[in-house]
């Protein structure tokens, strides 16, 4: 049976959709801007690196021009992307160009060196760093500082370099312990092009400090084209090795990497910057970075409620010392005007106690223990202190 009385409407305290959006729109906007920036950077970097040092690419950073010129001279160019293909192609009539030696793992570098050392062909390493050059061209060391100039003069007896003249080889600088090596295009006495003859089979290894002479946009500058054609056209076949991170044809136990090793360094730095920004934001939004500032309450609260609330806080924190100090301080402020002592000196025992003793004709030591004594040891003593302070005030007020 229904009573006919409609239930009272209820008011929801949960935030609505408009309130949630107002509170979170700043965070959402920051996330969207961050993602948009990441996508834009990825697109820009992908466009600038498309076809880099690829003999099939006509982009400014590609190498199709030098491949076409070599084809006119009867040199065939074949592109390989795996270590297995590169090792199989090494031979007496082949020039093997490694476009990015630093992308190879140590295991892959060791295997590639084993395949080319006695093959009798030429190996060209483009901008090999300190780790890769020591494995692929033993006896050659990369200097940490790069050359200050891009265009350099040969200053060596290598016929290819002397015929080409100045070229854009400035980049990584190398030193070698091989006495029969050719060190060309020096920058501050360190070579940017080193040719190391093989111990047997008539082959050699050429370490090139920069890829500029192979790029489409720089091929027609200086003697770049002449030097590139001579270095890559000494054998009838050119194998252009473009190492790939997806190459799984040569993996060793030492190549296992953790998740942090696979993350680019830019992401790690970005995460660190975000962490620092979050910490600074937390400090900025913190509510207590200094002394408390008293503010007027928006509504009037009864004094009894304030006293009761503070008493509960003291009891919860077991802060009898603070409670006793507050009681004694308030009692001294009330007693001082009654005995003719300024309020500013109410907390000075030397001033307040003599005036109280003269007014009550009591024991000064008992008054000192009551108004300036140690904190009570338990709740019972605290209640007793409260009663004694009330009794003292009533006695002083008695006419």
C-alpha cells in the first residue's frame, strides 16, 4: 500500500561533468600538447633521415648520385641490410661500404671483421665511432674531439686523395699504430681519412671520418665526387651495407639488452625533466612553505566549539604540555590586570608573583609551581591544574 507521499529529493555531492572538466582541463591540455610535440618531432626527424646514405635515394641526404656515377664507370652497386648478406658479399673484387658501423652490436662487428680481414677486398667504414672502429679496423683509434673544419686538404701520399684535392672529410678524427697506413686530410695533426692495408691478400680498410662526400647535396662540392668515385670504384662490385636494428641474423649472448638500454636517451632526459617539473609544481602548490598566516573565518563559530575542537586535538596528540602551557598563559593574562601588572609583563615571574603574593598574602613558591611549573604527567594532573587555576582566579577577583 502506498502512502501517497513523494520521497524527498536527494542532493548528490559527486562532482558533475562540467566540474570534472574544469578541474582536469589543464592536465588534459598539457598531455595533448606533449603528444602533439612528440608526433611533430618524430615526423620531422623521420623526414630528415629518410633514405640517409641510401644509394637508392635521391633525397639531399641520400647517395643515389654517387651510385649513378659509379654505374657509368661499370661499377655495380648492390644494397644489403643484413649481416649475413654483407659477410657473404666480401671478396677480392668487392668494395664493402658500411654506412653506419655504430649500429652494429659488438658481436656483429666481430663477425664482420672476421669475414673481411682476409677476403682481399676493400672495406669502407663511414663515420665509425670509437667502439666500432677498434673492432672493425684494429689499430685505429677515434679521437673524442671532432674536426673544427669540414673542408680539408689531403696532405698525404695516397693517390686517390692527391688527385681529388680538398674534400669535405671533416668529422671524426683518427690515429693509427700501423706504420704503413695512409693518414689523410688532417685536422690539428689527426687524420679524418685513414687507409690501412691488409696484412695479406691485397685488401685494405678505409676509415672515413664524415659521410659528406657520399651525400647528394655535397657531391658536387670541392673534390668530393672525385674522392668518392676513387674510394668506391677500385673494384668492379660495390656492396652497400645499411645496418638495421631489425637485423636478427647475428645475435649473441652479449647483445641482450634491458628495456632501459632500448629506450633512446632523449626519452630518458625527457622523463627526468618531467620529474623535476612535477617536484617544482608540488612545491609551488604546497600549502605550508612558511609560517601560518591568520585569516578571518568565513562564518562565525562559537567559542565553546573552538575550545572543544582544540582540546580534542591536544588529547589526540597526547599534548598535555601544550594544553597546560595554554591554560597557564591565559590565566596569567587574566590575573595580571587584576593585581596591577601590565599584560606585557604577565609572563615574567619576577613581576607577576610578588604582586599576586601581596594581594593574596599567600606562598610565592606555591604560586610559582601553579603558574610557571612543569607540565602535568597525566590527564588527572591536567584536570587538577585547571581546577587550581580557576580557584586562583576566583580568589583574586573576590572583593
